[in-house]
């Protein structure tokens, strides 16, 4: 026997998560960002001896379909992590949706950390 839910309840199973929503809420859909694009204002950063982070990269935009997520919306809904961002070469920025938000999944993009020019 399938469970019965009140008529005001919506169940979403996006990203293998089950969440319950009030159908009267403005947005009850969960958006999977695993196929979203991350756009960095800078794709090449100069090596400084410190890990390269978003503060160094500049503006970060997550494009989900036609929508763009930036600034506080990005900060409030996603955690940022990095891979290989401590030396020259290819590094990765990873945005992962926080639990309890209207997003799920994660997306990543690579960028380049270049050597500091000699004499600089």
C-alpha cells in the first residue's frame, strides 16, 4: 500500500533525496546542478605561494539552464571546495549544493595556475 500524503504536500526525489514541500510555496522544485556550467571571470591565475581561492579568481557564476546564480545566492546555497589549487598547473573549483536548499548535486570547472614571471 502506497503512503498517502496531504494534498498540500509535494515529494521530490531529485538527486536521490526525498524532500517534502508545501505546494503553496513559491518554488518546490529541486534543481540538479550536476550538468550546470561554472563560469569564472579569470581562467588563469598567477602562482603566489598560497592556495588559489575564489577571492583570487574573482566573479564566479553558476549557469543552470538559462538562470545565473552569483553572489549571495551562490554563497548561501553552495559550498566551495578546491582540488590541486596549491601549485602551478590545472586546478579545480567544485560547487556543491548545501542540504536543505532548492539545489542538489555538484559541478566543477578547471582553471590554470601559472608560474610567476621571472623578475616580478
